[in-house]
C-alpha cells in the first residue's frame, strides 16, 4: 500500500460534494466506496469509545473490485459511515469482530435490521472471539441479541431461528485455537494464526491477542494477492500480532494511547513504539494508526516518531471514510 486516497482537505471537499449530490439526487445517488477495481480497506470508524465529533467507533470495510466483502467491527456510528460509503449488507461475505466491547459492536443490531430492507439471500457468517468470565462468546452475544424467545431484539429472531423461512440468516461462530497434538513432553508454541474461512474472493485468518481481561482477536484478510491485518485493541504482548501480520501490505493498528501511557493502559493498548516494533518484526509494508482517542489527539507528531524509531515504512493516521489501497 503506498497511497492514501482521501484525507485532509480532499475529505472536506468530498463531503461537501456528497452533501450537494445527495440534496439534488437523494442520498443513494452518490456511492462513496474506494473505486471499482482492486483491493482497498476503508475506515468506517477511526475513533474509540469516547464521544468524538466526526469519528465513529471502530469499523472497517474491505472492498474487492468495488464490492464491500468484509466488515471488521461495528462500533457506534459505523452504520452511518457504512451508508455513506455506499455499502450494502447484502454484499458482505462476513462480519468479523476483533472483540465485543461496545465501541466495536454497538451498531451490529442496527445493521442487521437495515439488511431487512435489502435483498440479501445468503447466510451471513459472524466471527468473533470466544468468551470469558467477563465477556460473552460471539455465539452467545448474537443469541443474547436475536434469540427468538429471549433475545433483546427478539422481534428480529427470524434471522437466527432455524425454523424461520427468511431469505437469509445470521451464522455466528466463536473463533478459538485448537490445541495442537504434540509429542509428550513438548510444550505448545505460542498461537499460530487460525484459518477461519475462505471463499472465491478471500481467505481470512485470526489470532488471539492480549487485551486485559477481554478476549480479543487480530484479523488477516488475503485477497487478490494483497493482505490487510487489523490489530484490534491489544497490549501487543507476545509475538501473536507480529506472526499474523508477517509480510502484510497494510497493518491497521489500534492507536488508543500515547507513548507515556501508564501501566494500566498498557495492559489494554499498545503504545506507538510497540506498534513500531511489531511492524518492523512483521515487515509490513504500511502502518495505519486508527482507533484514535483524546489520549492521542494532538500527539500525532510524537506518536509517528515513536513508531519510526523502530519501523522505516510509511505511517498514516486514519480518519473516517479514508481509503487505503495495498
Ligand atoms: Zn476499542
């Protein structure tokens, strides 16, 4: 990836044009994806859990030949950006969650409801982490929302019920490592990437990453000879993320804390220097810093310098609706 398609002043001009065209032709007349060819990752939400004007919480779209194939995370505000990107739920091959904290999942039920107005006909797989004492597993989370008998949104239970005759259904899955079979006395190595699914367009794998007591996954999407890796929120402890990101064209890294983050913050999030170390170890081709928060706004120069202490490739800061092309 060597260029950022939309940023800064261009973004403002584009938004003004979008508003003008939407006023004249109606909102659907202006599709704002990342072009119609090749592979691109579009930032739907570059913010975190705080209220931040102009930024949705975590969300990303991977476009392949002009179609939005994979949605990674669905935090608050992502539904609006998804619409502004000109995407349709009907085109998605899968939804992937890096974790189930609210800033990564709150718009998920809204997108499911929105899909009821589209002509989707395929099962929609939803992949995310297994559970813990503090967090539900992904299957339990989707059931808590849509179970026809007891879900919070049971009125949408047809999308989960095996008995319903809807045109499409949700298919939630927990992603967990299978313990490897090893000779007696040999310790298992740190986790290897887990192949999660593949189809004619893409191959998707994941690896569990440390994020305090919340189960979390980093994701890798391979398509058209390109690879995009999403760190999700993680302390960056261990070598899991570097293993998953090895040789990737783009690493979208969660940049929630600045370099002077304290011990408690570092249990949850990577300081910029750790992002740089991982990018160097993995030899990724570009780093995009996203999941930006009040702890990092105004510190961009220092954060970029901290990444560059270790990593010599291009470093960019994400804004909502930016497109990055491998
Ligand atoms: Zn987060």
